[in-house]
């Protein structure tokens, strides 16, 4: 059957409508397709503006998150570097307990503990001065606070200063770390208050009872933990012959010798120093200070 003119017109109109509908559907699907066709974080070429804005937001978020992560990483690195620097700085003063005199084998370090004392410290200073000896005075903080003029006299004669804690608590090694820290730092502060600007180079624990914590506290404060290698126990007043025999016996290399100018009657100590210092000089010993390094 042949087609009429009106039938042809109706068919063409229907095809036009169908094409229009298909065009609309394709346009609606285009944003979704465009958003997935391009590289990550960027819209595909020719994508609608809405898709570009969404991709821009994604990129900004990614960039911000990356910057935040980098900042956190940098902060962690800086904190680690700072902490490591602090540890390395503290390590410059050794944690070990030194018992050696500076210099060659024929060097000796004289150390004087438990002062200052208004009766005995001036007498010890006089003996040292007469024999041209420089010593290290390990002072109790409360004594330094009580007799600041004696601290100044010791420093003026060129002797070195040592912190012997604030109160000479010989049970300190069994006390909490906070207590040990306070005893050490308060002792040092009391000595320094008497002689501003003069260094306190060493720390000696009461009774020699060091702990790892007390050594660390001293080191952090710039003080070398100080022991001894010869102890005549003059503090117990064993008699002049016993003191002299102990210090004139077989001496180790570079000895650090312990005496006392406080804590009781020190007349035997003064008498022993009068004999011992010339004896050392006659045998070629040089008087120095304890080393500030791990033996």
C-alpha cells in the first residue's frame, strides 16, 4: 500500500521527537561520564562546570591533607632532632664517676669534704697555701649558705668547687629521684650564691652513694660525678699514724685522695696534710684537679 503525504509527515515528526529525547538523555549522562574519564583529581576535557568544581574541591582537600601530613612529619622530625640534641649536649659531661687526677702518672688530686667549717677550713687553707697546693673542696650546701665568706676564701685561693649535696643525706641513694634532684641542685645553688660566677665543676654524692639518676642530674647540670681512689678515713679520727700510713701506702696511678674539713674535729686531718703534702712533693708528684672525663 502506498504512503500518503500526511503519513510521511507524521513519521518524520516522530523521529524528530525520538532524537530530541535521546539527546536529552545523553546530555544528562555526560557529567557522570566526564567525571570518571579524566585523570584522578582532574575533570575530563569538555566536562561541565559542576564537575570541574567538584574535582577542584577534591584536589584542594587532597593538597591540604598532604600539607597537614607534611607539617606533622616535620614537627615530629624537629622534636626528635631537639631531643637528640639535648641528649648529645648532656653527654658532653660524662656520666661516669671520675677517680683520676689530671695529668701524667705522677699527678695527684687532693679533695676536701664536708665543709666549709669556721674552725677547720681556714687551717686547711693555710696548709695548702704553704705547700702551693690547689685542691677541690666538696661543700655541703647548708654549710656554704651559713659561711659564704669561707666559700669565697676557697675560691679566691684558686681551689675548685664541688657540690656535696644540700644536707649530706647519706641515705639519699634510697630516696625518690625528685628528692635526689632537689638535694643536688639546691646544694649547687647554695654554693653559687656565695660566689656568683664561679663554676661548680663536680658533684660528689654523700658517702659516695651515687645512683644512675644522681649521676644524670649532676651531668645535666654540668657537674662531673667525682669519686676517690684513696680514702684514709680521716673522718673517723683513726689517729695521725693511721691516716699518714693510708695515704703514703701504694698509690694508684693519678690518685684522687679524700680528706675532710668539716663534720667534727679535724685536727688529725690538718696534722696529716702538714706531713703528707711535703712527702708527695719530695717524690715528684704534681698537684692537679680531678679529670672531667670518664676514666
